[in-house]
């Protein structure tokens, strides 16, 4: 039985590490990256790790999803 418990714990640890890596990549690239690009368009030197960059990135993704949803609803009438 101990071998099975070790395998379960090891699998859980690997899944957690992969999950953390994916979350970090999504947060850094998708949210912060897009937020930084939008902030850079309106400001000369935005803080790359600032709260404003994250908020602008999340807001931009929400606008993108809303526009895609509206376009999908319009096309499927």
C-alpha cells in the first residue's frame, strides 16, 4: 500500500507544479502582456508589474470576450 500512496502524492505534486506553471504563464503573458501593451499605447513608461497593468489586461480581455460574444450572436441570427 505505501507504494500506491507515494504514487498518488507524486502525481498530485506534478499536477500542482504544472498548474502553477500554466497559471504563471497565463497571468504573465496573456494578462500582464496585453495590459502592458495597452498601457504603453497611452503612457510612456507604465510599470510592467503594476496593478494598473493587470487591471487593464483583465478589462481588455473582458472587452474582447464581449465583442466576440456579440459578434457570434449577430452572425447566428
